């Protein structure tokens, strides 16, 4: 560690203080700020991703179902990458290999987290029946924002910082000790002296701010160009690695070097090139929202389970009541229970005969109406003959009267 420096070289200089401790105890249970920041980042990423997934046409709950696989795989992958690249911290003389399991002390490589987390996401997407590229595009903004929140854990652990600086935003590093033993403990110890031992570049803060910028860039590009088929995720990777290259070169903490350059610089460059190639090669419209629905949930499938034994009697009674009500609603000729046994054919014949008799009756009615019309006609004829008879009776009377008048005149 560097020699102590003055925290404020001038009245205008204001440094960023480190937290005095990063671990608190609730009885025997340690409450670690680094773990809390990681958990907060995961919760934030799941929340943002769920909203984006539903907005794109997916179903609520799918992101959580896939995260159940992706998050554990990502944590394991991140730790494996860290142990592989910083192996000398855990293996060798005076080293304890079991320290490689102490995730709470920091040390999660983003490259391993993304690589193995993608495997877990692939498993989850296959189970839900949704396309992995569309899911990756959905979670990309939330993932880079979760990385920004996780960097706050490095601040509490006093790690991931750069070389000494006199800039106003320099980070103060304190000496932490174990209150019980008085020995130095940079992670779980407490700073008892407020005088910083050095002021350094807060590279954790640089990466935090860069990640927030990538978050805004990815959201803007996705809304403007409606990117799909994993291109949003590729943009996130390219944006993040572009910043990681120059930030990594500013760090002064221990790391594995190749040709005098930190190994994460080489990794960032290779991943950046791969992401840019993917952006240039892959084309196509955003996935159809219908594909994001995935497989149906159990509650979407109608239940076909057999009724319980205790409910058989009630179900039977209900069926009997239904049959009785149906029987009452039907006429007697349609109610099977009202028909005498062995008379399936005869009622049909009788119905036919009845129909024939109805036809005969209607015919007779027609004949009767015709006869009535004829009788009415005959009555009219009789009336006419009566009128003619009356006229005939008047004629002799008139002729006799005329004869008498002729005699009188003669």
C-alpha cells in the first residue's frame, strides 16, 4: 500500500471518502454491503427486464422463471473466471484454496458471469419455449444497470481503484483493522483513523457512470431502430467493453498480466471485436411478439382430474337432478321415462296415423266449406227465382186492369 497522503491539498480540493466499513453484524450474522449491492442489482435487472418483456409481447413471470437458472449459473461463472485469472491468490505457498469459495470477499469476473449465465438462460428459455436471442435483447439494459449497482460493492470493499491522483474526485483509502485482534483487515475491518493512507482514481465510479451511459444508449437504440435477434445484447457488450478497456488500464490493484498488460484488457478487446462483427453481420426485424408467449402455464390447461371419492355422491345427486329437470321440461311424447316399455315403434306409428287423420279432417273441413259455398249459391238462386215469381204475379194483375180501362173508354 502506498504511503499516507494528505486528504486535502487545498481548500478547493474535495475527495470522495470510502465507507469506514463494509460489513455489519447482527449478532453472529454478517451483513455484507458487497452482497447487498449484488442482490439489489439482480432485483433491479429482473424488474426492468420483466417490464420490457411484457411490453414486447411476452408473458408475466417468464423473466423470473429464466432468472432462476441464469442467476446461479452467472454467479458460479463469475467466480470461476476470477479464480482462473487470479489463481495465485488462492493456490501456492501460504495460500488457502478454500478461500476461492469466499465470494462475499469480492471477486466476480463479468466475462465468466455472462458466459455461464447465458447457459443458464438457454436452459430456462428452452423450458419456457421462448427464443434466447429475444430474451437476451430484453435483459441487456437491465444487466448493464445491475453491473453499475454492483460496483458500489467495490466502493464498500475499498477495491477496484486506480493510481494516485490529485483530482477533486479522488477516492480516499483508509486502513481498516479487526477491532477484536487489531490486525489489518481491508474487507471486514473498520477504519479507526479518518486520515486516508492514499487518494486514488475511483475507477469503480468511472465504470459505474460508464455503465449508466451504456444503459441509456441501449434503450435509445432499441426504441429507435427496433433491434432484434440478439443485436441489442451485442450493442450492450460492445458498449461495455469499449469502456472497460481504458478503465482496466487505469487500475492499480493486483491482476494477472500478459506481456505487461492486464489480462482483462485482452479479454475486453476480443469480446468487443466479436460484438461488433455480430452487429454488422446479423440482420432481420424484431421477433414476432407471438413467439414470446412461450409454452402455456399449468393454470392455462383445463383440469381433467377425476372427482374425489367424497364428492361422488354429491356429483351423482347433481346429475340426477339435472336429468329430472330435463325430463320435466320435455313433453310426454319426448320423455323416454313416460313411455311404456317395449313400445319404441308403436308410438311412432300412432303419431303417423294421427297425422294422417289430421290430414283427412282438414280435407273434410275443406269439403264442408265447399258445400257451404254451394248452398250459399243455391240460396242466392232461390232468392232470384222468388223475385222473378213476384214479378210474374204482378203481370196478370196489370193486364186485367188494362183491359178494364179499355172497356170503360169504349
